[in-house]
């Protein structure tokens, strides 16, 4: 992997970590059960994407 590709992967990891954290924080504040589950599903999806990018390293 080139240095430039590595930088792209690191950047993507940072974005996915941010999205994951935002979804978790949002889900913790939501009162509506359906919206809470949706935010939790988004967090899980971003966790999967994070692991995919991590697997490239």
C-alpha cells in the first residue's frame, strides 16, 4: 500500500469512528424507541465499515 493510500484509509477510519460515536451519543439521548433502534443500527453499520477499513491495514 502506498503512503497516499494509507493516508486515505487512516482518514476513512477517523470518519467512521466519528460517525460511530455520533450515532451512539444520539441513540443515548433519543426517547422514541423506533428512532433509538435506527440510530443503534447506524452505529453497528459504521462499526462494520470501520472494521472493513481496519482490515486493509
